[in-house]
C-alpha cells in the first residue's frame, strides 16, 4: 500500500481515531518500565528478579511484569512511566494522523509500543533482546498476510517481504564485520522494520535505511566532542533505527498527501 496510492488527507482523518491511537499507545507505554527493567541485562544473564536498590524479590508470575512500586523500598523500577507513556502516545498519535485509518494501522501502532520498549532496553544495556524481536519477526508476515487477504493488497505484502530480505541482508552484512559498531540485534530490528516500510513503499524503505545514520551521526560526534565516549566505545543503534523508521513513515505520508 503505497502512501500516495490510497491517499487520505489529514483534513479527513478522524480525530477520534487519532485520539484512540494516542491513548492506546500511551496506555501500553505505561507498562514498558517494568518489562524494560527486567529485560535490561547483559547477554546470557537471566531476567531481573529483584529490586536493584534493596534486593526485594519481585512478585511471582505475571504480577512481576506489571508496573508497581517495590514492596521493600517503594521505588518504581525502570524509567518514569510518564516518559514511556508520553513518547508512545505522541508517536502513535502522529503515526495515526499521518497515514489515516488504514487496515495496517493497528499493526504499526503495535510496532510503536514495541519500539519504545526496545529503545529503553538498548539505551540501558545495548541489547535488543531476541525474546522480543524474534516473536515479532515470526508473527509479522502472518499478520500482514491477514491484512492483505482482507484488502487484496498482496503486492504490498510481497514488497514488504522483499524489503525485509533486502534490509536484513544489508544490515547483517554490515553487522558481522563491524566489531561492535552494529549488532545482529540491530539487523533483526531493521529487518522487522523492513516488513512495514516495504508495505508502505520503497520510498519509505530508502528513508528508513538512510535516516538512522543521519540521526546517529551528530549524536556520536557530540559525545566524542565532549569526551563522553571514545572512537571504539560501543553505542546503541536501535533507537536511531526505530526513530528513523517512524520519521520515514511520517515523511512519506506527508509527501504522498495521505
């Protein structure tokens, strides 16, 4: 579904859909801090099971993954809920306003929330956990196929598949010899974004590949200039990938008049 092909001007986008998208993403974003806290561990280590401040064990089962203060010290683990909820809500609202009430919108909003979670984890421990990324990679072609079956947009599905393979191969080829600059987790997330950007069109794919580097470069230069990192310091690239993907969708939607 190319952005320009099923144009829905911003003036006719239902305000209720935009508001619902923003509210839904914000509500889901409120759940991010606890999950991010538990998964922000070095590769190969088990998920966190206790408060980092007082070592009080987290509640067992599902309760241990839901937000809430520590039973021992009262501190809420992870980033502030208003930050993750606010970022997810703003991103979801902007996305909904840009592309309109299209069939693929719910899936893209899910990627927005997943992206917020992955950004928090990557910034905390420079990891994009397979436990989150691989299931998303597994269900995405099935969910997009369901959308294609309902709308007849199988050309978009095939373009998404081609973009998934192309972006995945490109980033994997860059990650293998990078020596820590670009990781395989980044390649997997890039491939995941390729599915959705490819569904929207090759323009979105191209921007989704280029923009992360343009976003990351000035940040790295600023960190180098202030002496906070060295030339060989590993830095997370996932946030730039995810923000670049969102900006690619917004840009293509704006240029396409959708």
